[in-house]
């Protein structure tokens, strides 16, 4: 059952589909304090687990830490952080109830941090819809919640193929080389990503004509070899007279303003930009139609970035920082002065006070950004998706967004942002999957191999062996990092073996994905969902259930030749590598399993079946019909 409670007059965040009748607030079953802030609190029972919050750091069981809903351009995904890029305000209190707090401002989730046996949710405001959901088990509550928020986005089928990205591919020949080297090395590939360098001076919806003298011929040539190009679009629009996107947006008043009603100016990749006011439906429609600049070439995939929105600095913040720095006398500055100077410099990025000085036009009502921060990026992606759907219908364009709110899952996927080439981030990737799924994000994945920092071939292979199962399977890295394309290392055949497994499993994975989307279900579940009475399964957070047939348990530590796996029931271990499938029958319990670097372990439940296709070099060439059946 779902009950909706309304406080004040909340804005329409586009999170839910359909409108539930409002239940009188006197029936709200938890402690509630209202005022400038809203506080919901309740006791936690011994051993009770908490799930949810989508894209957030730490464990699958969220109990024992304090989190924030505040879409953040946060590159350090470390345990001290409270928020990442998405705001997914949904939690499940194991077998009792679930809550969806539909509120676009900041929320603090103290889930047993201040007091281990008490949860306290603090909303920075007084207008919200709160949905109280009950069900017999966490999975039912998640399904019920998904029914409320609408069907998950399904990308085109090619988007389930392997994809290569790098911030640094700049000119035509870079992309051609990536395609050709995959081909030469018999490595599969379906898409190559175009990061900011394809643009002219980082201006959205432009293509640099020196780097791409004949962009149409280039797109056609890639398409002819079944490679899709996926360009990035950033939220900020360069403020430059004569640049038609800026001129049009400015003339029509489509940019966010400051307190005096002037366009708010901040610095991102292109230098000073205007932030399109995605909360204004007219601005949304206008921005969506701008994707035509690339769609018209036959481009059919995009990633929307920097849409939290990320601000390196604001114009006003920079001016005040420069003044402060000019007043410094290096001869008299003590160490505290030095620290202060450092704070002035680093405090400019994504500063809360800047977010408080941006204004939106919400149907003629002026709204301060801090109160709607968490839907800004979501509404950018909505703008694009609504346009794509109008133009082509569903499932034609791949899109994923960095910032998101509940509701974005109907329009696009998400990727988990700027992680590091760290072993611990393989595990973080795994833990994010079920939490994102609960919140509707089925098409999601992390930068495989890690974005920041230098990769090693073993780390990449282990990470890819997890990526084989994630709907979005993209290898991406930052500018200046060590090459991490699958052909960059001595043992290329190991990479070919692991990537082949993705294509062999694709018909099964694609069907499982569609089923999860149709049934509002999760593709990945914590073991605790399926084996709630099994003490070890409840605490196992480095393995996941995959659909209704399988369990996955990737190796995620350096120099490991295998790993310890807990089997909550008898299962068949499949060691998949290239065309090879080795079977081992295993009994319920703890096992150490060997896993070579070119192998992908998969556990199949007894009585369940999966299918395997012949290996292929891309989704077009894959034979989706001739399948081998493997029984557990
Ligand atoms: C951001 C994105 C990253 C991208 C970079 C340059 O950091 O998260 O994926 O490569 O910007 O566009």
C-alpha cells in the first residue's frame, strides 16, 4: 500500500506518474516536525537493515552513516563524502516500510549516525510530498515504489554492447584508430564516445571543423562499420555573442538569473557560461530541439554532463576571491592566512552560496536554485528525452545523465561519474547497482577501469569481468591517464576472452533487463533480499543476485588468484572465457574459487537456465537467435 502525505505546496518534480489522493497528515505514522525545516524520525530495530538512496557511497545496507541528497560534482568517491551526483530520496526499512521523500532541495539522511537506533531525515524546507509504502518484503516495496514512479528507460539494443571512451580523443583519426585497433585485435566494440574536445571551444551543439573536416562522412563511415558515436553535452552554454545557441537563449530569457534578474554567470569548460533554465518548459523544449545539430548527422546517443550543475566558479565568486587574494601580503602572511587563502581558492568550486544566488522561472514564479537544485540536471535530461521521443518514439536514442533525480530513470540511464582506477572502486561499482535499481535506474554503470588515476591490466580485467553484467558497459578515463583501451596491454587475448563473454551473454542479459523494466523489478539484488533469514547472505555485500537465475561474485582485490564466495543454496559455477564454459557443481556454503584473469565467474541456480550466443564483434553481427541453453 502507498499513502501520500503533502506538506505545504510542493512543486511538481516530475518524479511520480499519476496522482495519488492525499491522506490527512494526522495519519502520518512517523514522528514529524514541521517549520522552516521538516524532520521525520523513527526508531530503528536491532539488526534491521536499510536499503536505498540510489547513487550514494558506502554499503548496500545504508544504516550507520549520514548521507545527503544534493546532486554534487564530487570526484572523490571516498567514505567521508555524503553525496554523489544523483538525488534518489527513497529508503526501505527492511520489513516495515519504505519512504519516498519527493522534495527538490537538500535532505540530510541520518540513518543511525547520531544515535545507532534512530533515523532522522531533515528536509531543508517545508513543502514536500512524502510517500509511505508498505509491503511484505523489501523487493515488494521496491516494486511498489517503481509502480509509482513509472517504467524505467530502455535504450536501443546496441547500447548493450561494449563501448570505449576517453577524455582526450579529439580528432577524427583518434576515433578511427580506436575502431581499427579493436578490429585488428578481434576485440568487440559497439560505440565510441566523443568527450568535450569534439566541440568548437567546448560550445554545446557545435563540431570542431578543423578536427572533423567532413563530420557527415566520418559519422557515416563509423556507422558503416557498426560503430555508434556518442557525443557529450554539457549543461552550461558558452556566453559568446554570435554563438547562435547563446544568442537565442539569451534573447528569449531562457537562462537562469541572479538576484537582480541578470543572467547568472559561472565558469565551466568553455569559460563563462549561462545556465539554461531547464525548469522553464519553454526553455526545455528549446534546449531539446538543439540536439538536432547532432541528430541530423545520424548521431543516436548522448551523455549529459556537468548538470548538477557543476560550477568551477561563479563570476561574482571569482571577483570576490581575486579581491581577497590581492589583499594578501606574502611577507606577513602566517600559516592560518595561508590556509585561508587555500580555502578562498578551493571554496569557489560548486559553492553552496553560489547555488543560493541562482534563480529560476517556474511558471512565472521566481524560485531560488537551492530549493530545486536536485531536479536541475534531471530536467536537462528530460528536455532532451522529450524531444527525442517526439521525433523518433522510444528506444531509438541512447542517453545517460550524470545528475539525476527520481523520474530521470524514465528518460535515460545514469553513469556513476568520476571514479578512480582503484580496486575499492570495483566494489563500490557493485554496491551501487542494486541501490540504483531500486530507484528505477536499470541502465547504469561505472567508468570501467576507473576514470581518474592510472590503471593496471589486472585491475581493468577484473573490472571488466564485473562490467560484463552491467547494462552500460563503458570503459572511460580522464585526460592524461594511462591508456586503458583493451588493446593497450601485452595480454590482449585475455581482454578478448572477457569481452567475448559479454556478447555471449547478451541475449540473456537483454531479456533479463527488459523483464526487469516491464515488471518494475530490479536486475541486481542484494543477497539479503532473496535470503532474508540467512545470516551470512544478509551480510554479504560483495556478491549480487542477477535477475532470477544467477548470482555474480567478481574478484575485486589486487593479486588475487580467486576469491571466497558464499553460496546461499547449491549452484553451478560457470567459468566463462572466450568460447569456453567450464562447469563446477557447488554445494551451499563457503567456497574458495580460482578465477583466472581471463575468466568471468557466474553462478547459476539449480533448475534455472540461461542462454549463450556465439561470440561476435558487435551487436549487429551477433546472432541473437541461435542460442545454447545452459542449465543449472
Ligand atoms: C566530467 C565527466 C567526465 C568527462 C569530463 C570531461 O568530469 O564526469 O566523464 O570526461 O567531465 O568532459
